[in-house]
């Protein structure tokens, strides 16, 4: 049972990491685009 719980938590953590990475990438892209626009 404990192993199953750890496995489920690991999967959730992996999903959370992917989500936060994509969110961070989106923020960086938006920030970079606004900087480029302000330079022009």
C-alpha cells in the first residue's frame, strides 16, 4: 500500500513539475516578447 501511495505521489509531482516548467516557459516567452517590443 505504501509503495502505491509513493508511486501516486511521484506521478503527481512529475505532473506538477511539467506544469510549472511550461508555466515558467510561457512567462519567459511573454517577458522576452514584451522586451523585444519595447526595444523596437
